[in-house]
C-alpha cells in the first residue's frame, strides 16, 4: 500500500486544518474509545472530496443495480448478484449479516489505484470495485453500502483510515457499532472481530455520510 501513504498524509493534513474550526467537544461513539483514541467530530465534509464524490457517483448507479442482466464473456452481472445476495440476508441476525457481507466482498482481489485507474488515489463505488477490484478503502466502501441496503443506519458505521503499526503502512477498514462493541470488517482479516482485540491499528480519521471524526491518542 505505498501509494496510500501520500494520500493519507494529505487527508490528515486537511483533517487537522479543519480541527481549528470545530466548536464541538470530543465525542465518543456509544462510549467506545475506538482503538483507545479520543475523538473530535464535525459535519464539515468538504475536504473529503473523494469520499463525497464516491457517494454521489453511487447514487447515480444504484437505480440500475438490479436491472436484468445476462452473463456473457464481457458481463459478469456482479452488481445484480450482489444485490440478490443482500436480499437473501434481510432476515438474518445482525452479526450474521456482518459476517456474510465481510466474506462476500473479501473474495475480490486486491488491486492498487495506480494499476486500476492510473491515479494515486481513487475511491470506488461498489460497481467499480466488483468489476475492477480495488484497494482497502474500496472494500470498506462496498461493505458500508451493503449494510445500508440491509437497513443499517449510517450512524452505526464508519470508514476508518488508520496506520497499521505491524506493517508500518496506512490502511482503511469499516467499523460497525453494535451492542456496545466496535466491530471491524477488514479485507486483511477473514472474520468480523471486536476492535478491542486489535492492538496494532492507530486510527487517523473516520467518516460516514454525515460526519467525520479526528482521532487522537
């Protein structure tokens, strides 16, 4: 993930610059200190253009996801199969939904943005991810959107950009808050686990469609 380093640095710089504008006191989600950090929250998402752009592109793609699709040499029907898969999960227990979604999307291969898009940084929609594969934030975005389709409120979810202290590299995951736990959906970990079990992640910032959070030790 070397190409992820520069973009995280830029995102962090933007986040730190925004801190000066925040008037709110530090806020913790459901009393949980994610990976042992304190949080400062804001609704100002202007500096996170790659995230907001991905959400806007997805809003245009979503209406066609369940369109009739015939599998051909050039058409794999990824989005239709994904939405059918999600529909089958609607009545499953919440933890099972998380587990199935995590495993379903982790089956896609990892591809860095310079290879995929010729760019150092690109945040993909689920359709783009499923047809072209992607890197860590693309897995997280597709899991986030999957859970929205399953009826999860976005205030229970965040894309978390962090530093992997074991690999000494930036990384991105999805964190879901449920029953007093912060549960991690990670393309590097096959099972969904409580964030308290992970000691080598240092969050930088986290974000959903409404807010972002700066994390401090």
